[in-house]
C-alpha cells in the first residue's frame, strides 16, 4: 500500500505567531515528519496544537520562521495545484455551479479544453450526478464538501490536504463521507494528509496517526495503524487502537495542562471526547 | 361555531413578525373590474363642468377594463397569473374608486380648478394630443440618461477595481473618491455649463459623475471584502494573481456592483431632470420647465406621469436583470 518513497518532508519547522501586543504564541516547535507517497496520514490533537498550521505550511498558505517543508525535495514556497486543499467550510465559489466549481482548477491552469471531459468522472466519483447545475446554496454541507474534494482532485494533486473537512457536519453525514474519502483514496492512490480532532475518523481512515500537543505545538508520537483495508468500527482491533490513540491524546493533554500557569486557560479536548 | 379546514392554503409561517398577505378572492377581482367600470360610467354619464376632451380618458378606461378581462380569461388556465391578479384585486379596486372621485372633483364639478389641478381626463387628453412632443422629449432624456449611466458605470467599475485591488490606487484615489463622491452631482451644474461646449455634454458630465461614484465605491468595497478563504482556495487550485482578480474578486463584487448601479440610477434620474430643467433645450426636464412658464400645469402633470412610467420601467428592467445575474445568491431566486 504505502511505498517507502518520501513525498513530503517536514524538518525542524518552527512557527510563532505574534498578536498585536507582541505576545508570542508558539504554534509549532521543532516539528519533523516524513510523509510517504500514497500514504494516508492524520494529524490529531486538541485545538491550538498547530495541526492546521502544519497543514497550511504544506499547502504553502503559510511559511515557517525556520525549518523546511519540501515536496519531492523541492522546498514549498507558495500554494500550488499539486497540493490540493479542502477547507473546513467547503469554500465553494457561491456564484459558480457544482460543475463550474469543479472546473475552476482546470480553468486556472488553462487546461480546461483538454480536460473538461474529466469533470463528469469526478462528479460520478463523489456521487453527485444530477447536481451538476446546482448552486452551492442549494446543496447540503456534506454535498458541498464532496464538491470541494472533487474540485481539488481534478488537478490530480500529489497530495490532498484535508483541514477538518468533516468538522462542521452531523454525525451521520460524517460517517458517510469518511467512507467516501476512504474509497476515493483507494481508487486514486493519492497521498492524503488529514487534520482532525475525531479519533474515530483518524483510526478509520489513516495509515499513520501523528498525535500533537499544544503550546508549544509539536508531534508527540506517531502511531501506525495496522488494520486491514476493510475497516470495521466494531472490530476489536479497531476499538483497541482507538482507545490507545485516545490515551495518548489524554496523556498529551495532561502533559500540556500541567504546564499551564493560568487556570482560566483550561485546555479543551472536548472534540476528542465527542468521538467516543 | 364551525371549524373549517382549508386544504388548499398552507398555514401562515410563524416567523415572529407579521408577514405580508392579501386574501386571494375572485370576488375582489370582480369588484375591481366593476370599480373601473363605474369610473367609466361616471365620466360618460355625469355632465362636464370644464372644457375637457374626455374621449381619450374614456378610451383609456375601456382599454384598462379590456385588459383586466383578457387577463382574467387567460388566468383561468394559468394558476400563477390568477394568484397575482387576485392579489392585486384590492389595489385595482381602489384605483377605480380614486379615479372616479378625482374625475368628479375636477372635470365634473370644477371643485379642483384648472390650470393647477387638472382631472385625469385632462392629463390623459394632454398626453395624447402632445404625444409627439413627449416622445421626442423622452427620447432626448433617455439618450442622455443611458449614455451617461453606461459611461459612468464603466468608469465606476474600472475605478472600483483599481481601488479595491491595488494598494497604490487605494492610497491615492480612495480619499478623492470619498470627498468628491458625497457632493451632490447637481452642485456641478454652474461649472458644467461653463466648461462644456453644449448642454448635452454638460448634462452627460453630470450624469457620469452621478453614476460613477456610487458604482466605484460599491465595487471597491465588494472587491476588498472578498473572503480570504476564496483566494486561498483558488491559489491551491492553481490560480495566479490575474485569475484571483478576474475569477474571484470581481465575481464576488457583482452583488455590490448592482447595489451601486441601483443608487447610481436614482442619482442619475434626479441629475438628469434637474440639469435638463436648468441648462438643456430638450428632454422631459426641459419640457416641464417650459410648460410651467406657460402655466400649462396639465402638461407638467402629464410629464410627471410619463417620467413615473419610464423610470419605473428602467428600474424594473434593472431589477430583473439583477435577479437573473445573481440567481446564485441565496434568497434571490424564488
């Protein structure tokens, strides 16, 4: 399934944010991680652990103060279509139909004429046949997220970056879309990096799970998911692994809260609890 | 007490505020037709006490009644048309009553006296007898209006894009736009009549000014307020800066272009009529002023009626094109 060839290399990355008063928040500290080609890797952690920042660094939407993020040996400097991104809110262009939204990558790259026949394939892939002419306000949040995935995939990116894409959806739609994402990954073989706070989702989808801690944001542990490709949420191994991830996260949370000085800034790991 | 359940009508939505509604009754529509018939009968049967050619008014009412009946016949098969007609029935009824009362007070009894308060028959008679003048005046007004509005809108969109997209342009142009934009365009009239060679170009200048600023302002706001996530999404899909402008920022500003255009249209109507009243030798504004000097108030009222019709049509066309272009927006389409 996953070849050993490294696609994305994150080494020694630091990212500090300064607010208007000049107070520093360390979003990422000395983060190292290699992502292999074709792999499904998930960043999981409490809010404020820098998982989204890390994903945005890979996308080129943000840059580190020190350290290097590179893809196939090339340092990432700016966003590009070979790193497709799916936002938490689908961020579809409301003035374009489903079909036109999916086509926008082709138009931006000026390959629309040659590749427009693919649009139908991607609409089929995400299961939205019949909704080609609908506008974003006419479809549900889950459908919008499917369109956002297709819109990124049509560029055949080297990696698909998913930033809590299912976070705003209801539980039922979320499970449905997890199955879709898994199917798409198996079908296309694209490398996928997912950011989530849902343990169940992480175990269901990933090859590896990078557990992150907050303040400063760093990767505390990487867990390999050795489950068979057909994943069953009620499977014993699945449950054991889920518990293991959760324990690591709670440990990371404790480790983190013991460092806190201000008791009002209690960490929220409610997102983690939800998934159980 | 009997409780009847009307299966055909849905219950009123409980939205917390009173929703606008009118009963859709066929009886009201019959009442509406009768009230216009009464207006016609009164005009034919009651003797005049003013010298007025009432024939055009009577023909107008006859056409009105014919249209009401023809629409009703068509609506027997077209459900949506019938709903609209029945919804408007009370209003048409009131119009019939108002025409009757007005006619009685003026032409029929001379309580409202000529020339300052003409009756409906007199106004319609003037519109018919002066139709050529009105056509020519409307033509001149509309020519000035559209050339000015189109030029102003093009300039406005251009300026708005520059200000909204480029920081340098924003820095230099936005303060100027803010200061000049709040000056009522008609304040430029004394300057315009001196600077420009003829009244058409002077009027054009004023209308361009009137439409330029609201459009420029709204477009710049629309472009500057594009959500960052749209840019980010486009960038990760392979967009370059030019693509961000043409395919993200400008489409995002289209609703604001229409808001600016609606304001611009209103300003332009005002500027058009005022500038014609002061400087021009043609057009509806000029005609009103000319009629006033002859104390021909029936002609003044007639031009006001014509303006109301022409401007309403322009606004209706603008509004429906807006609804078509913005059909992607929530709450715009049906």
